[in-house]
C-alpha cells in the first residue's frame, strides 16, 4: 500500500509540473526564413597571391582564388566576360569589384573590375 501511495504522489507531481512548464527550447536554432543579405557593393580585397583553380563558372569564366601569405583562402575571384586574370596568376595583388554569386558551382566571388599591384 505504501508503494501505491508513493507512485500516485509522483504521478500527480509530474502532471502538475507539465501543466505549468514553460515551452521547451529547441536544441538548435530553427532554419532562417530568408537568406541573409550579402553586400554586393564593390570592395577591395586584402593583398594575396592569385592562384588558378580547375573550376569554371556557369558563364565559362575561370575561377581563381586569392591566397594570403599563410596559405589561407582570402576570396574567390573571377573577371567579367571577355577579360582575363591569367597574367596576374602567382602574383601578389589586391582585387576590387562587386561580390557575385554562382549557382554552379555554388560559390560567392569577387568579379574583378580593378587590380592593384604593390
């Protein structure tokens, strides 16, 4: 009998606490309802060495990568159609241009409109 009373007491307490409990917080943040906006305003990159990749954008232009002195990726870079960055490969440069987005491959990159050489 004593065991039955204890079980009833615990069950009542659980029901009471669930009735007055605050809603549970999710373990992770829910997915955002919209994609964060990326500034498309033209900007200068930091100086880095321009390296070739084996990636082509959907418009056929080659995609390059600007690498910092310690080997870290600074930014992906491409040029407008009809222009080329090939002569700047393996050189220390900074790139100016708007941030663009490619669907295939899915990547954000600077479309170089100006190049600075130290």
